[in-house]
C-alpha cells in the first residue's frame, strides 16, 4: 500500500512553495529562492506505447497462428512475450474504457458502444471523474501524452462546438490528440479531429491518402518532437487504429496479396490455424477446436458463388491486417533508429474484441446495411467483383467479410465479437516488448488477464502509485491487477482470478479457471425479431484448465458449481451496475434517456455549422420531414446546400448546373433523385429551397416489438421560392443511421459524396459557390406547425 502522503497519490501536483524570505532588492538576495516544482517521472521511467487493433480475433494474426501475415508483431513477440489468455469486453467502447481506467466497463458507465448508450448507470456513456484515466495519471507524473486514432469514448451528443469537452481525449489526460471520435471511419475520408478542432484529411484518396498511414505519420512526428525537445521527458503514446474494423479499405497495391489463399474455406482454415497455434505454443497440444458457432453455415453448405465472394472478402481483410502491421513497423523502425525502442514498454493488443460477424452470412459491400437491418445480396457482391474487381477495398466500397470468416478468425474458440459469454468474443492476443525491463525473450505467458489490467500494469512497471485523488476527486479502486509479476516468471500463479463479462445479454463469469456462460443473442439476430427473456437462457459450464477452448460443457455434471458461479455473476453484475440487462441494438440508436438528451424535433443551422453527428440534429428517419435552405446564388453557383451522411447512406440538397436537386443514398444499393424542372435564374438572387418528405408510416402503430413502420418510403416534393418545382418517390429509407462516421454539413458534403452527381471530376466536397444563409431541419410533429412558427427565422431578410 502506498503512503497517502506521497505527492504522487494526489494529482495534479499543486506546485506549492515552502515559506521563504526574500530580499527587497534582488542584488541583496543571498539565499537561493525556491521554485515551483512539477512532479517528474522516476529516473528509470520508460516510454510507453500502447497499440490497439480493432476487430481482430485471436486466430487472425500470424503471431497467434492465424493466416494474416504480421511480421512486425511477430518480431516484437520473438524479442518479447506473447500473452495467450488476455481478454477484452467483446465490444469497442467498453474495451477502451476499461483499458484507460483500469476498471470494469459498466462500472464506468460504458456497458456498450457510446452511440447506443441508454442513460442507465452502467450504460450512460459518461465516465465518472472518480475513474481517472491512465493518461491523466501519467500526465500528472510528468509524462508527455499523445493519442492517435480511434477514441470511441466521447458521447456523440457531446461532439459539437458546444461540448462539453471533458470527455474528449485532450481533457482525459492527453496533451495531443489526432484521430476520430466515433466507432469507425472511412480509411479514405475520415472525420478527423486535432485536439478539439475538426480538420480535413491532408490529402484525398486520389492523392494517396490512407488513415492508418496518416496516424502513424503523426505518431512518429509527435514522439520524435517530444524526444528531441523534452530533455529526457518520457512519453505515453496510445495508437488505436481504425483497422481492422470495417470498412476493409486498403491501398490498391495491397489488395491482391492473398489471392487464392482462402479457397479452402473457413472450416479448413480453423484446422490449419489450430495446428499452427499448437506449434507456437499459444494453445496447449491437447487444445480442441471449440464447437462450431450455431447459426453460421459450414463452407460446404453455401453456394459456389458465395464461396467465391467470401474468399475475396477474406483476402481483402488479410491484406488490410498486414498493411496495418506494416504501419506499426514504420513506427517501430523510427523508434529503433532513434535508439528508443529497447527502453519503450510496448503493449501491442491484437484486437479490442473478437472478430466481427457483423458482415452477415454472405459479407457485404457496405457495413451500414446490417446496421440498418438490410440484407446484403450475394448476387450484388458477385456482380461488383465481376465488373470492378480492382475496386474492392477502394473508396467506392465499405466492405466486411461473412460471419464464417469471423468464426475462423477466432480459432480455436466459438462465437465472435458481441458475444461476451465465450472466448471467441473476448480472448485477444497481446504482445509485450521491453528489452530494457524484461529479461525473457520469445516466450509465452498463459496467466489469465483482462484489459482492465493494462493501467495497473503500466503504473506498476514504471513505479507509480494509483492516485487516491485526481483533480480533487476521490478515486474509485481499480478492478484490474498488474501482470508485471509474470513477465520474467512464466510459472507464477495468476493474480486475476475473477472476472465477469456482459454484452447485449451475452454474459459469463470466470473464477479460478472455471467459466459459467450464457449466450443470449447472436450478432446477426434480426432487429425485428424479439429475443428470449434472459431467464430463459441456457447456462454452460467449462473447466478451462483442462478444456482450454470451452469445448466440453459440464453443466449437467456439476450443477452445484454452476449455480454457485451464476450467483457470483449476479453479485458481480450488481456491484458493477450491469443491470438491467438490455439486448437491443438497432432500436437503441438515437434513443434519449438519463444524461443523454433527446434529439431536437427541429433546428435552424447557420452557414458555419457542420460535422454534426446524428445525435445533434433532428432524426429525419422513419417520419415525415422538411429541409429548408435559404441562400443567395444564381445559375452558375453550383454546390451542396446541406448534406448528411455520404455515399454509403445519406441525403443531399444541392444545386447542379443551376438546378436545385435532392439525392438519397439507400446504403449505396440504390439512389433516388428529385430535381427541379427548371434551373435557377441566371442572375444571383435570394432563394428558398424546401424538400418535403411525406412518410408512408405516419399514423401507423408498430406491430408488437417489430419494425413494420420503420424504413418505409414516401412522397417527395421539391419547392423553389414557394412553388412546387419537382416531385418524386422514395420507395424505402434507412432505419437506424445514415453513417457511423460521416456527418451533417451546411454548404458542403464532407467525406464521400452522397451522389455521383458531384462525385468524381468535381471539386472535393462540392462546396456551394454562392452563399448559404440558413438551413432548417424539421422532423415528425414539428413539420405540421404553421409556417410562421416553423421558419420565421429562416426566411432571408427576417
């Protein structure tokens, strides 16, 4: 136990001055005057580099026996350690919250991804100040701190210029942040933030831009500047890639590196991977393949066309993984050239959860389809590959592989991301490299650990205490424990002996080698189909000391032990604010509650508004709506007046060749356009363009728990200066989201263009050449209000 009087136990250090006597005239000063001090890191403190990949299963990387060649991870492991029983939470935001705080994810309010936070204590999306971050502790102890890449911990309703900013990276302990705040990003057109300011990517896809490469460029630059100018100050670099989360997008020269390597299919791949894992020693020689995940077809059960398209999507994923590893290699090379690598503590975590099965059974060219409850067509994928084979993985696709490959990438375990009950959802490989601090080389460590152990481990190895107070707030105890004890002691008894898991009702408990687990909901469960009650779930029991892969269910043989572990789960769930269990996914997008504000029914935006998440504006889905733009321009002043989302889901109100127009992308499957019959007058003048959408589902009541009134079509009317200028029909609409990454912008369409009308060959973003003054968005009941009450502040001149 650390002494509570230790100044490192109360951060930030106040820098107080002791009593002193000062001469009136500095020329008479004899005694040395005190100076305000800052806490310095211990003299032997290493740099710390935490690298986190996204959506990579335990059996994906070559480092842990998988088919994706990752020579950088292999080399770090050969000179360091592989941790074979390291666990995450089965989902993105919760894993990151546990990593940063050293505490269980529900306990810090991040029971699931922040976009679908519900406001209950365990799912608020609001990390309490009593759960300080690793970055805050290192920053308070004199480290330079920088974060690069995916954050996914800032509530989306706080991602505007109004903030608040206390859950942005630079207010959670990082001096510097460059990356994206959401759950995923286009590798070619990401919504980037520098500090607390949104910025455009430095180049376009046509100019060779790729997000993973950009993040590493920034990390190399920042660490180099700290090393050159910090006078020995160590740094903490958190590098969290968007890869290998969908979309699988990779530079063209990488896309064919695995051509033909997956023709054997996912069942055979599991066998190949398990054999390699045994050879590497990352699983025991007697480890079995866990039972095949129910609901996923075997390779020989799917049509030949799906086997061909499935191969191509898996080839793309493997190339994506290897490309990401190559970027890590550039950072490692830079540290080596600067002489810093050996004294940098590197934690390379190969996945924040198991491999993702969110691409459905056939895969997809657009990951937003399953998020909106839309089934992908295998024929559509096949046609695209036949007509445009070189474009798979480029800017015009947002691809994801089939669920069968996700199961294979989690070899030798069953289930996948989201399914926290089983190790396929929660077990990830981790490499630890620190030659100056660890004597062991090229060994494996089988001690059982969890992502909440990262913070206590880093502090332990540096020699820093966990603070009792941070910014004057008493800190909650950590849930994690340091794994420093086993770095040079392969036989040491493990210290993380109990851990609960829960995600969308999939739940489990680990204690001293035993796991009791209850799978509840598959990632591909239809949003319109009700799930069973939680008390109807079947619990399973595994002895993972003798049954490494949860292959043999002992529930029938040991009912008393199962009941004991179920009671332990209940106690841990109550202690960590897991209850009430909630298995909804799509139906939680945009829902208000608790600290999460309800979305406005109407809003008036100015010309400077942009990069707005869906939480910040009215929800124009599943209801009637009206968009009104006032602007000054003429026939030659083309451009976007307002747009939301992008190519893979969204809408745009724009002027092209002088003609006011509206476009809607239904998840890049089909596009609907409504155009005015005549162009604007030649001379610039003030104009009002309105888009009225009369939704077919208005007045319909949902049929039970389903989504029958969701995603319907409607009639579209385009008005110019109060007169009907065009009519059309939208046959179907998106249910849950336009985009996970791309935003609503006034006067420009940032990111991928909603429509090819102003795509290739036009200026980036197709910014309006005239002047946009106001944009009003109205949804649902707000549309029915009288015009003066609705739009008085929008009409030009009022």
